């Protein structure tokens, strides 16, 4: 209901302004052009000051109304994302101060220096010092922000720590698929020529490569809290973009060109439910690049959990190789003879 009243007030203000403008046209006809121009200047000056005051109040009101619904109050869910938040706050502070000062001066000058009897405009065509000042100062501030941004960017896109958890994420219209390495800690090779060969090999994994035999294929991403995570990002069809807004990270997914990114989760999913007061909270993977008519539905889920729970989840997963080639599985799921199952389990552990 508040939104309705706000919109109604805005509409009424525009109607009043329109009626004042129409009335000023009639006055100009009756009083003559010179008197009409002076009157219009006074009206426009008053309207500009009113617009300035209402605009500043509106900006403050919108901040009070919607700031709590942004991701800022939650804080970054990754260690590296804290610096992203800091850079955003600094950028908003600097540009916000400049915005307020310039807008106040712009509207106030328009009101104060309107046409008046006995006053003549001062012709001020050029000033080298002034131009140097308003060119150099913004350039210095922007350069500092860019340098800090590049420094951080190079950090999260460089080599991840040696103990980082490795996860491959692949985007396709319109979903995300994850692949985890097995006990060898290495992901098997891929080739686009192997797509759906055999049927179900949707990530085009090369199962001639022994390193792929223990790889896990999942649709949800599980991550341990407090450990660095390295993402190897791919796309199967068009350009996508891995958007991790809670972690303050994003990276393009480009067909044929793997990209990488790493970060360290700070809070488990359960902890974030308490921090946000939302029992249904989930970490989301969004596609931040328009990728087709189903772009809006391209959503993935990240589950951040304790390292113990993460290891349990890993142990419960079945390698994709045994799903696509069940005859290769040394542990037959239908085996009921415990005397046979035990040696087979030992053989699987050795492999």
C-alpha cells in the first residue's frame, strides 16, 4: 500500500508541474515575452530547488527502504570477497560525495544566478588550472581504484593454494553440472567429440584416460567450509557466466576456453540460514550472461558444510565411469554373497 501512495504522490506532483507550465504559457501571452521569461525563470528556479530537495530525500528513503534487502548486511560469505565489499564501499563513498556536491551546486547555482535586473553574466571561457584540477583529481582516484581491483583480480584468478578443493563446473543451456576428482585428485581429460559417447556422457569425458575413472558427476556443488576452493569453469554451447553473489565472485564460462577462480567459503549453509534469518536460504549459482530464452531459469545450488560432512558426501558418491560402464564396476550392486563382496571391495579400494 505504501508503494501505491508513493506512486500516486509522484503522479500528482507531475500533474501540478504540468498545470503550472500551461498556466505560464497563458501568462506569457498576456504579459509579453520579457516579463514572461522572468516569471518562468523564477518558477523554474523554485522547481529546481524543490526537485533537488525531493531527490535527496528520495535517495535517502530508498536506501533506508531497500538496503536491508541487499546482500551487504549479510557480509561476504568468502574470505576473498571481503575486499570486494571494501572496494565497493570506498567506490560508493567517493562517488556518493562527489554526486551530492555536484548536484547541490548545479541546482543551487541555477536558482541563485537566474536572470535579474542589473546583473550581467560573467564570460569565463577557459582556465588551465581549473581544467587540470578536475581532470587530474578524478584520474588519480580512478587509477587507485583500478590498481586495487586488478591486484585482487590477479589474486583470485592466479594459482590456488595447494590444498584447495578442485571442482569443475560446466554451463549449458540452461543448467550447471559439476565434476569432482576422485582419490587421485586429478580430473580426467575431456573432448567435445565424445559428447554422449557413450550415451549419458554429457560432459564429454574421455574415459580412455584412467584419471577419469574415479571422477564424480553431480548437479549440486558441495564445498567444505574454511578451505580454498578452485573452480575450473567451462561452457558447452554459448557463453555463460558463473555468478556467485554471496561469495562476491563471478567468472565467464567460455566454450573451448576453461577459466579458473578460487575463493574460501566462510560460513556453512546452516550458519547462513541463521545469519539471514531465512530457514530456506541456499547459496545460488546464477548465470550472469544472457544465454538464451531460458537464461532466467539457469540456477545452481551450492551446499557449504563442515569438512567432515563434505567427506561423507564424497564417500557416498559413485564414480560416473561405473554408472556408464556398470560391467566395469568391481563391486556389483546386486551382489548378495558377502564372501564375494569383501574381496571385490578390497580390489576397488586398491584401484
